C-alpha cells in the first residue's frame, strides 16, 4: 500500500473589483544629482517596474515626495511616465493637499496629463472633522472625471477617514478605492462588508493579510526594488496556494522592516537602495536626508537575500 503526498490548495474568494490593477508600486520620483526632476530616469524606472510585474504605478504619493515637488513637476511626471508605459499599466496621480482648492487644481491637471486615477489623502495638519472631510472628498470627485483612491494614513495626516465616512463616500460614482494604511483590520472589514470599494494594502507587511479578506491588491513602496516579490505573493494566492503565498510574504519581511520600520522614511531607504543598484533615483529633497553607508549596506544585503532565488514571472 502506498500513499501519495499532495499539496492541498483552496480556491481563493471571488476576485474583487480592481480599478487600478493588483500589484501597484508607490514609485519614487527620480531627481538629478543637482536636484532637478529627472524625467528620463522616471521613464526608465517606470518601464522597469511594469516589465517586472507592476500593473499600476502611483506617482507623487508619499514615496514620490509630493510635499516637495511643484505642481508643474507633478504634471510633467504623469505625462512622461504615460509616454513610457503606454497602456501597460494604470497611472494613479497623487493630488492630495491640505487645501481643497489646491487639490482640485492638481486633480484637473493630472487628468489633462493622462492619469487614470487620483490618490487623494486626507487633509493633513488642519485635522478636519468627518463631515468636513467627506465634503472635501466629494468636492474633488465632483470636479473632474477621474476615479478616486482615498488615502487613509492617519499616522501621517493626523486624521482618520472613519469607516462610516468611507461607507457614505462609496455612494459617489467616482470614489472607487482606498489605499489602506490605517492599521485597523476591523474597520477595513466593516467597509469591505458594506461597500464595493476596492481596498489596496498600503503597508507592505499587510499585503497578504488584506488580500486574503478581499482587498484588490497592494500599493507597495518596497516594490520599487523588488516588484516580483509582491506580485508573486498575489499570484500564489490567486492560484489557490495559500501556504505558498504565506511563505512568499514572510520572505519579504526582512527587507520591508529595514525599508519601512526603521527610523528613516521609505522614500529615503528606497532611493538609497535604487541608487546602490544603479537604478534611477537620485537624491531626496530637503528636509529629507540620504541614508548613510551602513544603512545602505544592510539594505543591499536584505535585498540580495530576497531576490537571490526569485522565480521568473510568467510571460
């Protein structure tokens, strides 16, 4: 009598709506050594990310140094990246500011430049109450024709987009998605259970956890340097191999911790690693400061461990 060992797989839940794809990268904004916008570098980096598994790019978000780029630079970046990737990837332009009127201006400019959607963060510093926050998002959604991804990151803005507010905003035809950095799994599930909003994990360590409960995908900063690694997690889960998806997620944690949970912002660590790998990035803009040599060496070691045996993506 012989027994056969089989790998047990389970069909994943029905795929949620994915208005901007599954595997999105929060792309850095490359600068020249003199600190100017490097559009050629942005095109080369964008092409590389899309060729290696990203089906969406978020431009001028937190990782893209939106607080220190001008309105003209933001629009030029969208135009250049659209030229580089064509229709191979969705482009979501970060337009959120602390000023509703300014955000509307940026939204209209991004639409004209060729963006497919808008990333709109909760207004920071002023900490508006929920009714004012809701009115802010509605005014932006009414002002242009692009779909919105609301960016819930209270650790940076000081203001949570409460689940009840998200449920109400889901009734607007152009509010379609959430980039979730709330660290509130219960709140996320409450919104998922009551709306059709597409959730994107904005914290790299939570990609599989949110995907498993019905998220549409991720917006990853670590994907700037390891796009295949996060695409592989999603692919394994979609194939029904939950154990393999968990293993692949755990493999990303060492690099994620160094990049996202150290004393340095992800923008700094992503650019340090991209520069060390000879890829387009350049300096960060003040008040950010570059990573030191020791930090960069540790990032390179963790990156090497993650990518050493990375499986090639299917055609």
